[in-house]
């Protein structure tokens, strides 16, 4: 029986439960790393073998000469990293520009945007430097206006993005959507931005793990860290059922799969939120043309209750959204039809196309709606990065790299805004914070009207 305090149904953390994702079906599974076997000592222990933990481990080994030990309760990529939509895009926060600027200033808002662009490039750097083939699709991201007023704001958004982060964008009116191959019901125009690309997230996370092993790191799978303490000599002891790890430094990269008591500082500083994905059966060119869809770049709409979608290399459509306050049997039973209903409303010509896969996972949000990277309060030599707000392909990879520099005590070579260094505040009524999600979803839904 785990002593970890988690706020979702136990099914959400059941590492023996099949994820059922499309990625599993199309990506050869590597051999599972052995679990920890007895007590060991190391220079750095990393908890979590997703993008964040593995990027930290890779940069620790390659850039700073450490030999990290990565521990995960499951095999590599079992968390959100192996089951997401594969959008390597800008983002990471859910805060509005105005609220960010009020709190940290307009200068720092520019740094935040430059960090987001740089984060997408770090993924590109890692893929090229490590020779990882992650089925990268063509560059660029589409944002579809779900209301006329959102389309009206695109010109200003594009000018701002270009000014602060050098991103080039193009604006496409509603009447030209079909000709650009991005036609859907309820779109009032689009903005295309020349940044980022889609990939196969399992190939990326498995490639990262390979690179970590080759660089001298060790990965222990199926090894749950049940407790951590800082010893009197400043080192960290990590307790698992398979042995104890004593490490000089610590990186915690659990994101939406974190626990409120690992360590106690974490309690109430993050909220996991469920995201759901469906993938259709493959569609031929004629069926795609019926709807007027051709592009295979990442796409999302302007809703706060975001829909995200992409055409996969084999002609299937992937479509994702948020929407349940838990991840137990009842939520899993309810969600496929809810996701399908939104898909059908957006792409009416594909109503007859079968859903082939459906799965879910946990993303992570913070009360200030900004990602965090920095120290774990009260412990010197321990760092965490989390709360990517459903945008951790780039932000997890990026903050992993930043944490490696923090562990090594090296100054940051990458943009790091003040906003991302602000210690995440605790949610009020933290033990029952999940109960607030239905009201939050309703509020966002109301704002989307
Ligand atoms: C359905 C879905 C779609 C998404 N789509 C996108 C997208 O298209 N683009 C994008 O940028 N982001 C997307 N995201 C978000 C993105 O996947 C995450 O932000 C990112 O994967 C976080 O990476 P991570 O390494 O920080 O955490 P995770 O990949 O979640 O890994 C955390 C790991 O920590 C381990 N762990 C936790 N506690 C312990 C412990 N005590 N002991 C041992 N191990 C532990 C867990 O087993 C887990 O493997 C999506 C997420 C979901 C769920």
C-alpha cells in the first residue's frame, strides 16, 4: 500500500493499467529498464522518467559531467510524456498577457515568450544532437478562432509575437480556410505561426532515455520513491521498496503525477487535470477532402476549454480536450462519447469515421497559471520543474535543461523569466482542490461563449 498522498482515483496512478494509446500501437516498445536492486549512492537522483526528468538527466550527463540515476514508478514515458498529442509548441502557462505583465512587468513577459520559443528549439536541438527519429511533421502551428472577436484580435497578437519573440505569423480569413486545408465547422479564421512542430511523443521519450543511458546515466523503472529526507550531511535519501538511493543532489520531475507528501513542500502547490485524446481510423484523401482538411501541422482553437487536433502521418485525426474532474471508471466510461460529440460538431463530414483509440492522462496546473522551475523550498541542492499547463513537450524539455544548470551551479544560458521562478503558491482547501474543477470548467466554458 503506497504512502503517497494523491488526489485522484487510484486508477490514474495504476502503472499496471494499459494506457491504450495510438502511440503504443505504432511505436516499438524498448526493453523495460530493470528496477533498483539494493542500496546505491549517486551524485544526482532524478525522480520521473518523462521529458523533464530525462532532459535534466541528459543535460546533467552531457553538459555537466554527472552520472544521474533516474527513478520512475513505471517504465520510461508511462506518465504524460508517452501519451500526449506530440505538439512541440509555444505555451506552458494559462495566464493572460495582461495579468502576467501586471505581476512581473512587460519586459519579463517578453522574456517568457522568448523562453517559450527557445523551448521548442531545445527539443529540435536534442533530436538532432542525439539522432532521435521522432516522426517530426512540418513546422508551424495553427490557431483557429472559435469566435469572430478572437479572429479580430489575431493581427494584434501576431504583431506582438513578432515584436517580443521574432515569430512570423500569417492570418487567414474564414473564406480562405478550405483552400488552406484547415476547414472545420465554427472556425472564424486562423493564425498560422512559424514555430514548433508535431512529433511522436513515445519515440521522443524513448530516444531521450537511450541518450541518457549512452551518456552514462542509469534508469531504474518500476521503482516508486515512497519518501525523501535530507540527511545531516546535506545529501538526500530516497526510499523505495527495492533499496535506498543516497544522492548529493535531487531533481523531482513528477508534474501531474506528483504526490502531496513527496516532499511535504509539494502539498497543494499543483493541481493535476485530466486531458483526453481520441484518434480515428485512417482516412483516405477523398474523406479528408470531404471536410476540407489537408495540413499535418499542430492545430488548436481559441477556447479556454481548449480543443487540440492534428492529422497523423497515416491519415488518422487526433483530437483532444479536457473535461472530467477525476479519472476513475465512471469518468473513463463517460468521456469517449463527450470527446466524440465535440469532434463531430467540429468535423461534421467525418461523422461516419470510426474512433480507433481513446485514452487519458494527467497534466499539471499551478495556482498562478505559470510554469515553475527552481528550488524545492527548504532544501538546498533540490530542484523541481512542473505546471506546464498541458504544454510539457517543449517546456519539460526546456526546464529539464535549466534544472541541470541549477544542479551544476552554472548560470543560465537560456531565457528564464522571473514569472517562472516564482514559488508556486498553495491552493486554498488543498485537500479538496479537485472538487473545484467542475466549477472552473464551467467558468472557462462560460468565458468561451
Ligand atoms: C492527453 C494529454 C495530451 C497532451 N498533449 C500535449 C501536447 O500535445 N503538447 C505538449 O507540449 N504537452 C502535452 N501534454 C502535456 C505533457 O504531456 C506534459 O506536460 C509532459 O509530458 C510532462 O512531462 P514530465 O516529464 O514533467 O511529467 P510526466 O511525463 O507526467 O512524468 C512524470 C513521471 O514521474 C513519475 N513519478 C511520479 N511520482 C513518482 C514517485 N514517487 N516515484 C517514482 N516515479 C514517480 C511518474 O511515474 C511519471 O512517469 C499532454 C498531456 C496529456 C495527458
